[in-house]
C-alpha cells in the first residue's frame, strides 16, 4: 500500500486545517522543502500536496514550492486544489506533478474529467470529499447533494482509475479513518482507492492495508507525532 505523507499549502506555508475549516488554519512546519526531504528519508516515495488557495479561491499561489519539491525531493507529487480546466492541468504537469487530483470540477464539469482522462489517463485522480455521505466542493464549503457512492461509480464509468476518498468528519481529527464508508466504496468502485482523513496511529495503517486499499494519506498525525512515518512505510510495503 502506498503511503502518501501530506503537505497542505496556503500562502506558501505548510498548514493544517481541522475538518476542512479554513478558520482553523495553522502552520505546522517551517520549510516545505525540508519537510518533503524528511518524508523521503523515512522511505516515502510519494507525497500528497494540496494548494489550499486553489481549492478555496481557484487561484493557485504555491506553484514554485510544488515545482521545487517535484524536482528536488525524489518524491512523486500528487497535487490537488483548484484544478478546473485543461489549462490548469497543463500548468501543474509542467511543474513536474506526477498525478493531478480533480476535486470540485469533477462535480460541476464531468465533461472536463472525461477529457482529462482521455488525454492523461492514470495521471488523473478525482477527489471524493464527503460529509455525512454527501460530496462537498469548493474547499469543502458547498454541498453538492450527491451521494458519494453514486458519484464514485460515475467517475469510474468515465475511466477514472484513482479516487482520493476523504471523510471530512475525520480530517485532522486524529480519530481514525472512516473504515465503514471505505468498505462501502470498495463494493462499488474497482479502481485504486486512497484513504484520506483520520489516520492517527500505526494500527490505522495496518487496518487499511488489510482492507487491500491502494494508498493512505498521512497528514496531521505526522506533524502531531502520533505516527512514525518510517514504520507506516514499512507496513505499507514496496512504495512503487
């Protein structure tokens, strides 16, 4: 299982939110480049990055940092936040991003997802961000009203092979992932599922691995020191 330690960027700083609430934003590391280097030293080979400025306002302001991480860290960069057009995709791939995560635009413009998959194939992932089983958009501020399982099935029908599933109620809460919703998702979606939100201790990684998931994102638990990244990587196995 792939382990993806996370860096969320806002105003070029490494920050975390609690349950996606921008009012709770706080800085958790001084240097994003050094943080990415520490991830690599712990054995990670992927990194999940989110441009929170892009997610909230549709304007990405952290491209220079993403580019440096992609070029210097040795990590494959998965990036989300404000990717809403083919021009946006071209821009982020020029930064050296390995996989782009389409979030809100997958709800508002499914034709964009279809075109993106046709052009870039498995380098496209879709974020399925849910609260109480409903898909949220615009930096988790707006409720689409869509059931997350039906939405996932529609994305698979368009050829999307990777989904980043986040249960907002667990994000940043160190309360454990939403295992039940992940299990339901596995029943209807046959592609690669990355679990995001709530991972807090090594036992969470062990359970996600046992479920047969493709990947797991580690965010606040790393910065809070409740999980050893190197141990999580060892539990995940070969990182390729």
